[in-house]
C-alpha cells in the first residue's frame, strides 16, 4: 500500500487512516497547499457557525526548535514532519459574529430578516454563556475540525498523527499567544509518512452502541 498516494476514495481515506509517527524529513508542504488543506478542513460543523478553531502552523526550523521541548515523547514527529499544526479554541470567537452573519447574507446563504433574528439570539446567548460552556463548545468544534483536517490531509496524500501529550500550559507563552483567549486543544503532525502506522483494534458495535 502506498501510504502517500492522494485519494478521493472515501473508504480508503477513512478506513486506511493510521497514526503515522515517522515522516520523510525532506518532504515539504507548500504554504499554498497547507492553506488549501486547512480551509477545506474548516467546512467541518460548528456550533452556530462561530468557527472557534484557530491554527498555528509550525513548519520553520526555528519554530520547530521552540516546539521540541514541549512535545515530550513526540520529538521524532516534530523533527521529521513537514509541519506540526497547533490547534486552539478561541474563547472570544463571538467577536466575529457580525462579520460571519453579514457574509452569510452577502453570499445569499441567508435572508436579512433571518440573519437579524438569529444574530440577536446568538449575541444574547453568548453574553450569558458560562465560561465552562464556552470552553467546552470551543473544544468540541476544534475536535471536529481536527478530525476533518486529518481526513483532508489523507486526501491530499499526507499522513497525520494527533498529539495530546505536550506542555499545553507553556505553548501560548512560547509562541506569544494570548493564553487567556486561546485554549490549546492538540498538536497534529503532518507529512509524507515513511512507515505505515499500525492498525488498531476497535470495540465491536454491541460494545459501543445500542438501538432503542
């Protein structure tokens, strides 16, 4: 199996996905293609379309050197991948609500009266939203976009691995990010895999789901 072959086949993209931890260090991803991959990923669902996901693409040697001490047991991924994408949840994503819904009308996706009605409700909702609910919403949306990012990357011929074990309490300071606003979610390494990831066992249907 060619693990780096671009594919538009849904079954191959989804069922063939593996967490790849060893990459070809010579293989790079252009910033134009990286932008395309990320923008395709942002078609993921988002609560009231607030799109609270934020991405820091770490692809320069200097930035990787900053990240390496934070990556714990994932040094090889940082060193060999084309990039490591740090995903954050924006806890002030509602600041974009006017722009988002104005563009919904401008693109013909929503009539003005519906926009006005929804906007009033959304603003009132966010004005009274507890911090924990806001955080959980941002983390859920960021998780959705990360999974979509992994599948989009595979369709482009790249492999990925999500990394939850890193110094989340330090990454904002290291990269000069507002840690009160941006909640760290995970890191995602991406590149041309040199070794196919191991398959993993999944629990059977009857262990995880039921009909009523």
